[in-house]
């Protein structure tokens, strides 16, 4: 490309590895996080392969335990928590609010290096005998097993700092670096979602830090805090762990919800319904998310009083989530919808997240959970929320901003084919697991009774359909970077600020400080030419 | 603008003016302090729960801590907080010498704190009043007295690490002050260090009664 | 006033404020140490925590300038303490109520279920003698059709 932009100036590998430009750091994250996604995906495919038929097919029970732990830990700590904030948030947040960069660019680069270092420490555990505890590292098993729990937990501990620094950076950026005229209620909803996410990141992640540190010290030195043999309490570990990890599921889903708000308004060409309700429901979810962690522990031996309180409080999380889904559907109503690939992802999100959310209500109900706990019903539920929700939103956002990142458009037909394959494959894989769980198939076993074989087999075939979709996506997205046809500055006709600057953007984002002339969703009064 | 030349030395390219940069740094610092509070928070939860389960054991065990040394350390740390605050005030008044003097005083007091802590720790190690499976002391009545020392060493240890880190940062800004990096117009790093140091003091203000006074 | 708007005018507290806060902190330290030597039973904890909270507030308001700075910092500080309180309180709903068994659980929900206690226990690790179990059940529960 002839014009000077952030991609081609300055040149050289060093200019990338030492860059302070939020857009380049976003791409560095893209590289690291997609590698983690690929790894986690390979682990998932291996798990499904083993589960194709009962009995030992490829791995023994211990290897299987290590594989599902790796799949969970890699997908959660290395992929899904950083995915949307660190890649898309880093790239578009300053663009969306008209800033030149995030508030602390050096800290931003540091958090990428911390991410890489933490990931390597976590993956180092594969060499030393991968942990077989599940990604939750429950004591006392995690202090006794001979596998490499310390490398994995130390990795997650280090990754926590990366997450904290990203959140800190975003909060300050949103407070202090908005362009003139960019009031709080002129901010795109993705920015609101990132703000709510960042609040959880800085509030909850330190507790994960101290939890994992205690676990490591317990394992190394035997201090007896979590060891029942020494007067410690293993259930206390679960409290510590879920005080972070429940809010963490909102770290995962909230930014996805923000992307969906952008996609639905843009592709329905309509003012978003209930802007303030969506904005505040993000904060509501962030807050309520801190009060419900005990619903992961209904069968752990926590007191019945606590279980009842946590079950009661859990239902409140449904309210702000319900508000959002209602508002998105209301935005679609009478909109002129264009079914571009990002919009197909948004619609997939609406369907899958609603299923995932509603089954979450079942599981939050104390008495139902006692029956469904640790079955495939739970596995299906969180894959509907995490993959059907967050990953769909992430992919939608990736397709939405891909032309902005690279200045080139991918093949739109192949994009639609791939989203269809992923949607179908996803439902084949995971809806089946609701049925398996309801029939009593427990999670985390490499073996099962013959009666579950047809459903397990179908689920595994679904995972292959999904994999084909992902391979196609990887091909056309990478192809677009080098051979795609040039995309204009605003291929979707969207109204937020990032589409007013050239694609790919300049080093400091805008030719001059942008002036806000309209709100982010004024589709009823403003028409942006598609360029 | 007459002061542009003066500002350009520290104003980063993506801020529109020094005030925006200063406020951003301060907001970032406060959020960092919030993460610190929650990091210690986990240990406070552990303390609260184990104390609520074993009130008598905690009470008996706390007599093993040296109240005299604990009180002296509290006074030392509070005084160091004062000298830190005065270091910032001196720079606000443009008194570089005052800043340097107060920072050195703060460093000295922090060292005294750590030295006293060292004597306390070595005494405990000598008696076998150690966490978890290393506990060999026999003079405390009640269930699992090693849990008291687990929590004690974890909390004061983490606090001690923060004191040490704070000393490193204070040393660094002492060096920068001596190199004339700061003025009445720009002293944000000193101010941020001060906030951090006060938080370390603030956490000790809670650790002291919880361990030395009531157990 | 006559300075350009972007010149930083630091908010400088009088020396007297810093010194009096420090003196107050030291006085409170002495008080709390003295009180700990008296015995109020469980109130020792309450008194010690109140004094610690007063000291912490003094440090935050004056040394950390919370009293004079933007309200936002105050909100952040209070939020940290508040979420810590949520953490402690909700966890204690569990740890302080572990051994409580509610009436519902103390009685069998199904009064007929009591009969299982009177059954003879089969040999450990062997197949349960279901035939014996069915023989002892009354007709209306076992006759549901198997």
C-alpha cells in the first residue's frame, strides 16, 4: 500500500516488538492469543476423538485428565479472558473514543510480554507432566497430585498481572482520554462493556493472584491453610477461587455483549434500543457477578445457609442479561438487516447465548443443580455461554474490524459458509451434551457406558464440522491480509469514530483530533456513506 | 506558551496537556492500590475465618508475638509515612534539599522496620513457631496453632515484600530527585510513590492490632 | 490566577496538618496498645478495629490527600473496602453455618423413609440384597411395577 499507516511505518521486526502503538500491540495479542486458541482447539479435538466410543481409544485415563485440564486452562487463561479486551479492545478502544493511544502505552506493551511469559510458563507444564486437576485446581487433590500443578498455576498467576494491567489501562483511558464532545453517553456500547469488564479485572484478579500463590505455597511448603489434615479447609480454596472465577466469566462475556451491541446496530441500520439500559446493565452484571460465586459450590459441603443465599442472588444476574437480549431483539425489530458475516455471528450469539443463559438459570437453582452438577449438562451450559456467547461475539468483532485492521476485505461468501458450518457444528457438538448430561453422563471421564455412545459419537462428529469451519476461516482471513481487495474506511456504513479514519489507520489514529458531530447510533438522522 | 519547553521533557505524545497526564497517572495509581487492597484482602479473609473458628487458639498464640517490637515498628512506619508526605510537600515548594532529606529519612525508617522484623522472624524460627508442617513449638494450647503462624508469616511476609519493593522505588526517585528530574511543575512519580508507601503503612495499621493486640 | 491555565498549581497542605495527623496516629497507637491490656472479652476486637479504622481514615484523608482530591479516588478506595467486606461476609455465611442442620433435614422428608434404617445391612462391598429389601417394603410403595 502506498500510503503511510501503522502497519508499514516504522518497519522492521524490532519496531514491532518494541512498539508502543495500541494497534500494533493489539495485533501482537492477536498473534499470541490465536496461537493459544489453536492449541486449546487441538486439545478439544483430541478429547472428542477419545470420546468417540467407550473404552480406551487413544489415551489412557491419566492422559485424558491432563488433556481436559490443558484444554480448560489454555482456553480460559490464555485465550478467552484476554481475547476480546486485549485484541479488539486494544485495537479499537482508543479509536472509538477519539484518543491517540491508551493512557499507558508502555504498560500496555509490558502486559503483552507478561502475557507471553505467563503463557510459556503455563505451557511449560506440558513438558514436566501436565496438571490433571481440571482448570479449577481444587485442593486437596491439587496439592497431592504428582503432576506439574505449580507450572500451570504460576502461569495463570503471571497472566493475571497482564489482565490487571490491561483493565487498569482501559479504565484510565476511558476516564481521561476521550475526545472533545465524547461524553459518557456518547460512547459506543463496546466501550461501556470494556469499562465494566475492566472494573471486574482490577477488582477480582488480585484475589486469583493470592489464591494461586497460597496454593503454590501450600504445595511447596505445606502451610496447612487448605489441607484438612492440618486443620485447613479445602472448601475455603473454592471460595477463594470462585470469588475470582465467577466474576471472571463476566470478564469473558461482557466484552462480547459490547461487540454484539455494535454489530446489531450497524447491520440493522437502526438506533440501538435502550442505549442507557444496555450501558448500565453492563455495570449491573459486573456488580451482581461478585455476589454469586457460591453457586459453583452447591455440592461442595458449604453450609446450606450460604447455598440458599447464593442461589437466591444468582437469579439477579439474569435480569441485566435479560435486559440486554430484549434490547438487541427490539433493535432488530423493523430494522433493515444486512446479513454480512459479522451480523450472522451476532445472530448466532443471540440464539446460543439465550440457550446458555437460560440453562444457567436451571443450574443456579439449588435443587436442580444437585442433580445436574458435574454432568455434561454443565459442560454444555458453559460452552453455550463461553463459545456460543463469547467466541461467537469475538469472531463477529474480528470480522467486523478485520478490514479496519488490515485495510483489506476478506471473501464474504466464504465467511458466510464458515459461520454456517461453525453454527451447525457447535449445536451438534454441544446441544447433544445437554441431553447426555440430563441422562446422567458425568463430566471429566474418558470412558462411559455403552448407552451414551450414539450421543457422544454425534457430538464428536459435530466437533469435526466446527473444525472445518475454523480452517476455512483461517484460510480466508489470512488470505485477506495479503491478497484481499482493499477495503475503504467505512465498509459497513457504521457511525462510530473508528470508521472515520482511513483503513488501516495512521500511527496516531486520526489526522487531527476528531470532532464528534453525531452519536454512535444516530442511524435515524445520519447516513454514513459506505466506502 | 512560555512553559512549553519545560513541559516537553516529560509530557507524553498522546496527552494533550500535563494536567491530563498527571490525573491519568494518579487514577492509574489508585486503581493499582485497589488491586493491592484486594490482594491482601484474600489473606484478611483467611485470617477472619481461621480466627472465627479458633478464637482461643489465636488468643493464646498471639502472646508469642513481641508486643514491644510490634509497637515500635508501628511507630517507625507511621513516622516514615510522615516523612514521605513531607518529601512531597518539599518538592511542591520547590525545596529539592528537603525532598532528598525526607526521602533518606523514609528509607532509613523502612530499614529499621525490616531489621526489627528480621529479629522477630529469627526468634520465631529459633523457637520453631513456624507455619504448617515446620511448626515444632509446643507451648500453645488449642487446635492447630501452626495455622496462626501460617497466617502470620503470610501476611507480614507479603507486607515485608511490599516494604522492600517500596524501598527500591523510593531509592529510584531519590536518584531522580538528585538528578533534577523533578520540579514544582512535575513531581508525579514522587506523589505516586507516596500513595504506595501510605498504603503499605495503612495495611500495617490493620496487621498490628490483628496479630499483636488481639490475636 | 494570572498563571496560564495549564501551569500546575500544587495543592500544598500546611506543615501543621501533617504534623498533627502524625501525632494523632501515634496517640491512637498508644491508646490501642493500652486498651489491649484491659480485658473486654469480644469487644477487644471491636475496639481495636475501630481505632485501626480511625487511623486508616486519617492516613487516607490527609497523607493520601483523599480529602482534597477528586471524589473518584475516594470511590475507588471505598469500593475496594466494600468488595473486601462482601468477600468476608458471604464466605462467613458458609464457614460460620457449616454445622447447622435445618428442621427439614433433621426429619426425613418422606416419613416412610425411616424404614430403611431398620433394614439389615448387607455385607460390605457385596451386591445389595434387593430381594430382601422388597420383601420388607409395604405393598403400596413397592408395588409400583418394576
